């Protein structure tokens, strides 16, 4: 605590040291197993901050994916369940329907959601389930060692596309936010990134809105987050952020793809 | 300008260097020693007290291991006035 400088200061100004940022209480003290600089951790932190700010820690239930975030239930100090690969939206549906007062969110990678779990996410959005979904798109299968994902970019070199993704053979990468926004049941579908301070702030606002949609009973909310995988992209953490900006953002434009009228009327949206 | 400082949880830092990138004054460096995980933790080197406690490093840290403090003006309570 830094003390006072008040002697004969006419306006009697005092200075005191205040804590202005600390690790969110909604994160546990367990160190994550994520690689250094991986933005899975950063996205966890933003979700934790929002859970704290909304005061919903006691009633939040996470549904973890299969993928690098498979141990997410350890990293948040909230109740949690672990879904089979891709099935998080189905599990979240069940939990939310029997525990409607709880706030239920899934957190899913691009392999988890956009390949093996495609059916579950499409139908959860179509039914307008009142759940919150975080879709972490790092254009790769991180956990299994860097194979091509449905979201890998054209020409992207991965473990299973050593000559670069050949879109003649595999088709173009899938844009989940655009796809899901087209479903009538979805209330809030946006894409954000976390490659610099500005996009981190925007991502946090969207995460907040996505929880508020559920709290208002306003239906299905999904935030796609462009995220890094320094290990499998074989880059430094800093270069990975540049890679998101220069390569992912042009193909996956940031923006709001669906904001239903019921969401527009929410108070303090994304404040 | 308000003065600030940061505290890095050395044991939890993974030495990713992302905080270095966003400090507007370039006040963060990697230590010479290793933590128990084998990473060189981030340290604030601020002999001229230039840190303002802006929180940008904490916003960027993927492991949420930075705590930020800032000197803030407070109104003296009547007892001191
Ligand atoms: C039924 C089943 N099929 C395949 C796997 C292997 N597998 C584990 S994680 C994963 C993909 C992970 O990629 P993603 O969802 O993008 O998560 P990331 O690790 O990139 O965050 C796969 C295919 C599995 N665990 N279970
Ligand atoms: S493999 Fe990639 S996605 Fe998984 S923790 Fe490491 S950097 Fe993150
Ligand atoms: S951003 Fe966090 S984990 Fe990375 S070096 Fe800085 S303090 Fe350590
Ligand atoms: Mg992935």
C-alpha cells in the first residue's frame, strides 16, 4: 500500500494503490496444460471475467469438448460435464432443459463442432436451445497433433495435408458462423478474434452478450472465436497472432451474423 | 500520470512473451532464471516508474497470471481533511 502525499497540498489529494486487474475468480487455480501463448487460455480468461461480472458463477455449468480443451472442467470453478466428441450441444440441451435456472455453456473446437459434431450443433441451433456456445476456431486439430480441420485454410500445411489443403479434393473451409446464422432458431451468432487488444475487448463484449441472451431466455447464442495454435502452426505465440490477422480474418470475417430482435432489446447488451 | 506495477505469478507463467508485445513502454522482459515448469517468467523492469497500470499485459496474458495495481487519487475522508 503506497501511502499519502497530503502535506499542505491545497486540494488535499491522496493517492492509494488499488488492484485494478486480477485473475477471475471463475477460473480455478489449476494451471492449464495449454501450450505457451495458446489463446485457448485467453478465451477461458475472458469467459471467466464475464462469469464474474454477471455474478453467475454459482449457477453456471460448463460442457467440455474433446480436443485440447478436454480438461476445461478443471479450469473453471463452476460445475461441469464432459461430452463425447462433438456432442456438447446435445448434452447442454439436456442439462438446460432439466435445470433451466442454470446457465449452461459449451466450449468446442473446430474439429469437435464442425466435423464430428456437425449434426448436434445444427440441431441445437435449429431448435433454438437456450444455451451459450463458444466455438474456438484454430483451423486445425490441435490435440491430436495438427491434422487438417474442416476450417483449415486453402493451401494450409497440416499433418494430414503436407502439400497444403487441396480444396479441389476437400472443398472449401466451412464458415460456421455464417452457416448457423442462417438457421431460424439461432438468436445471436457472431464471429470475433483475440489477436490483439482491440479484438480481445470486442470478444469479451460478445461473450457477455451470449450469456445475457441465455439469462433472458432469448434462445441460442454462439460466439465463434478465431484462436491460435502456435504448436501445430509451428510458430511463436506472437507470430501466431499475426497469422490469425493476416490469414484467418480475411477468410473468416469478424462481425455479427445474426442478432435477433429479441437480442437487440436486451439491456446493457455486451456492455 | 498514475503510477502502476504488475505482479506476475512466476510459477504459473509459461514464458510466451505475449505480454512483452503489448506493453506500451516496453517494460516487461523475460527473467534469466527458469520456473519449476522450465519457462523463463516475465518480469517488470521499471526503474523509472513508467508503468501506468494500464492492464494491457493482463488483458493479453493467456494464462491470467498478471495482477495489476495502480495508484489512484482518492478523496480524503473528513477525518483527515
Ligand atoms: C469419437 C472420437 N473420434 C476421434 C477422436 C480423436 N480426436 C480427439 S480431439 C480431435 C479433434 C480436436 O480438434 P478441435 O476440436 O479443433 O480442438 P483443438 O484441439 O484444436 O482445440 C479428434 C479428432 C476422439 N477423441 N473421439
Ligand atoms: S496444441 Fe495448439 S490448441 Fe492445443 S494447447 Fe497447444 S497450442 Fe493450444
Ligand atoms: S503473457 Fe502471461 S504467460 Fe505469457 S510471458 Fe507474459 S505473464 Fe507469462
Ligand atoms: Mg481446433
